[in-house]
């Protein structure tokens, strides 16, 4: 089992940037595919970005392509989400996800609010 702790959320103006971090417990981080999801009020949780175990394969939602970058540091058991050119529609609770053999683990979420 893995425990995930997100950090880095907050309030930012449109056009600004934030970097989210997700620190994982345990020594098997490198075996987990990692992802960031988000859920806005009244909407379903959606996948924002994912990254393979070695970091060589990444995928992004169309709405964030070119603005967000997912990365991971297996030595630090941490996954990141660099968010640039933020828009009000990016406002949501962002969740870190770890997946292995169809089993998913979730963090508690971190709020990102984009507002002037």
C-alpha cells in the first residue's frame, strides 16, 4: 500500500503558474504509474495527466496540453505537476493517483483556485 500527500495548491491569478507535488510513502514508488486528476464543483473527476513508471511516457488531457507538465523523481518518490498559463477553468481540487495492477491509491487532494 502507498500513501500519497499532495502540496503546492493555492490561489493564483489567470496566466500564473503553480507546481503541485505528491510525495509517496514506501520503497516501491518506481513500480507505480502516476497521475494527476482534478474535480471541479458539480463535475466528475477527470484525468489531467499521467506518467509511466520510468517517466518515459506521458499523457495529457486536451484542455491542458502545452500548459501543464507532469514529471517524476523516483529517487525522491515524488511526482510533480507544473501548471503554467492557468485559467479560471483550471480551478478544482487536484488529486494525486498511484496505480499498480489495476489497484488505485489516492491522495487527499489540494485546492487550486485561479481567480483575479
